[in-house]
């Protein structure tokens, strides 16, 4: 099955700085790479995703980049704000009808 | 907003007792999933379903069983709960009908096994 590794496990940045979270995957058949954000005590929610025919996708202050050759993808958050503080999860599907998640990154944005 | 309800939201039980968690959806989605969330492990798939009476195992299925007798309900059963099954359980539905689309999660069920 798919194996997804996520780094770092914790990340602290100052408000206004950028944050980058990286994930690697093992199954070359994976073709869909979502990112989920989970605020404290809440459910995970999709914030952005990318498919394998695209190298980069942006949505306002967040972007995702994909390198299929190296089997890694990254989440970029620019101009971070306190409300960006949360746990972020990457995921990849492999060949089966199921998503395998990374272990999560706790992002803290300090004032 | 996709309609998905988990019950119970909180439960405390004792080791060795059976527990059933229910996930109910209102929009006829085919794929449903049960994940557990633990510190340091992220979200790990327990079981999933791709239709009525069609289920398959995830990466941490030992000690769990599932049933889906109706499209709208996906039940997760712990036949004999153990302390290692203390966790937050999330049900999810695939909005796109498969692996390469958005998962919408329920609000979670916090289970404590004493």
C-alpha cells in the first residue's frame, strides 16, 4: 500500500512569514494529493489539492507543488496569520480507493 | 454542506465491552470510511465501504468490524474494546465517489476505554 511521510512534525513561524510542509509518497500510481487542515477540536477539512498532471496550484495565500519524479509534494503558506495555526495533513491514494495520510504537522503562528 | 452525523460523539466504556459507532449520511454517497486519530499517528484508515454490503480493510483493521446494510449508514464495531482503542474516530464520505476526490469528515467520536 501507499506510504506517506510528512515533515516537520511541528513548525513555529512568526506572523507574516512563510511556512512550508513537505510530504513524500511511495506509490508511483498515486495521482491525487490533497491537503487537510484541522483546527483544535474540529474535523479535518480540505484546503487545497493537486492532481498529477499539474505541477503547482495556488489559492490565495496557499499553494501546493508536486514533483512526481521525486515523489514529493509540498504545501506553502505565505503571509501567515494566527488563524493559520492548526494541524495540517497531506495524503495520497495509491492504487486503492482510499487515502493514506501523513502523520501531520502542527503549525503555530506567533504574533 | 454534506450531511454526515456521527453517534455517539463521546463514549466511555470498560475493557471487554462491545461498542458500536454509527455514521449516517443524507446524500447517497457510495464511499464511506472510518479513520482513527491518535497523537503522532495522524489519521489511519480502519475500514471502508464502496457500497451496500461491500467493505474492505484498512491499515489498522484488527479488533474492528464494520457493516453497511443501507447506503446511508456505516457502522463500526469494537467486539471487545481494549485500552489501545481509546481514540478519536472519524467517519468520512468521498464527495467524488472514489479515492481521488475530497473526503468530507464527520465531527468525530471520542472513545475512552478504561
